[in-house]
C-alpha cells in the first residue's frame, strides 16, 4: 500500500466534518443512499433497539417483493414492488397508509416474491416535485406526487437491448434537474444525462473499455462527488471507475488496475458502487479484490500508485454492499457479514470483525455516531462509529431484507419482501 499525501487529504476532511451537520436534509431521504448520495443522515433520535413489537410504529403489507430502497419526501414514501401481475409504484404516507399505486409494467413471468433479483431492484428517487422510477426491464417513468404520469419511455428502445447475466439493477442518480444513468453491458457502454422534467436526452457519451467477457456486466449505480458548487459523476464497471463532467459527460479521470491484466479475472463483474464525500472517493471491486481511495482532485489515468490515489488495498472489497465513509473511517461490509473498518486518510485497517453470520445485500447507513447494517434474514446490527468495534444492538424483524435502510423524520424505514416497516423511538 502506498503512503498517502496527508497535506492534501486532511483539509478536505476537515471541510467535510465541519459542514456535515448543516448540509443534510434531515426530513428527506430522496435517493437510495440518502440526501447526499453517501448513506449518511443528520437525523436525531433514531432508535437503537427494536423487534417485531418494540419500536415498530407500523407495518404495511406489500403487494410484491423487491430490493428497491424506499425514498422519502416529507410525509410521503415511494417504493416499487413486483406484484403478481404488475410492477407497481406505491405512495405511502408516514402513518403507514397507502395513498395510491400505479402500474409501471407487466410483471408476467417475474420471479417469486422472495427472490432478491426482481424487476423492482433499481430504487426510485425524488426531488419533491416528481418521483422517478426505473424497472429491471428498462421502463423509465416520472410521476407527480399525486401519481399522475408525466413521462415514460423504454431504455432498451432508445439505447438498445441491455445484455446482462443477472438482470438490470442500476439506480439513476438525480442531481439539479438531471438524471444520470450508466448503461454498461455486453451490448455497449454509455453514460446518459436526461432532463428530469421531460425525460429528454441532454447528452450521451460512450464509455470505452478494454474489459471483456463478464467484466462488461456492471450492476452498479453512479455516485456524485460534490464540494460546494463543484461536482462530478463517477460511474463504475467494465474494469474501471470513471469520473465525468456533469455538463457534457467528458472524462475527468479513469481509475485502472482494478482488474490487473497480469492476473485478469474475466468474471469480475462489479456490483458494489463507489461512494464519495468532499474529501475522498472510495472505489470497491469484487470477489475479495482491491479497494481504492481516490483524491477528488485527480485527473487523467490513475494506475496503481498514481499521485491521484489516496491509498490502495489489494484485497478486502465488499462484493455487493457499497462502502460507507463516516467521520474519519471507511466501513466495508462483506457479503458474509464481516465488517472492515479503515482509517479514511491512510486506508490502514482498524478492525475486521464478524457482525452476524448471514448474507448482506443492503448498503450500510449512518446517523448520530452509529452505523446500521442489514442482513438478509431481517437482522439489523447497530455498531458504534469509530476505530473500535462495538455492537450496540442486534434487532430482528420477521422478514427478508435486501434493500438498504432509509432514514427520515426520526424513523428508520426497512423494506422487506413482505412488508414495509417504520421503526421509531418515539
């Protein structure tokens, strides 16, 4: 591992920590990774302990399963469900009452309700004006908050058939009136920006790569790096992470050696998505390979050891869940339940401990100095943030959960295959 340049990293980290409390919208969770696209919330008073009876404010039975994370805007919750006949968009109020549902497409031939890989895998997003949904077959739609359809089109009809081995799971990123969508698969690789108001294309760029075979299949979602008014998009897959200008998609930097040519793995498809804060971008890979910390000011091609890297590890990546940067630490939750905590400045490992022996699919979230990590069998572990491993509680619900939690309005919303749960301390 190469030694980092602390002079570059620490000022940016101080900016991050100093602005964290004031920069997050505590009443909203508008995307699958929250208000700043990083899994971090400014919510207060969230519960630490619960079970099927304790601190569960309500439970709403769902008409279908799915792995899509619910999103919250004020008193409204939006989520998609793979029903028996139709893929549905549901609007639920924060008292647990369903307000409306709208069909997005037929779900004929869909897998069973208790499967994690369904057409309700991409998560919705909202700007408080409209809610945007993308299905596992590429049906992209916008509805207003009362359920009226504003626009709709099929991604495959516009950009070509999506060729992936395990279904389409990418969640678009919504930022300042645009929806950013990477399409990285064996049929081609593009990144597109859409006008959120109309669904019309703003720009489209080819995302070139020398990757091959299953490596062409990306199941990741884009992330946003932002520092004040400055921002760019990061896409991940087909052997590289790439930063793009928001104005036109032009490449800013490209991170390589994620699948080194001298030890090439032709099945190294990326599922876990990158995460960014103002001072650091963390890029995972797959199958216990490397993790890289990238400096936000990087430019050009970044090979292993390049000046644009903060640090690089050769192994230990999560395979499905996305990393979390919180305070001075980076958290990596392996699919087996091993939690790895790294120093954000150096990449040095503080600990690697087993949370709970289960499969993990949802990405970790953080608030109030605590990390929430969700296992598939409905167990949510709450861990104290910081360099010392401390489990504060383990909390079991009678459901299977592969969606990431949503934190809003003093509550934790947990989407299971059978029901939506609102967990609150008050």
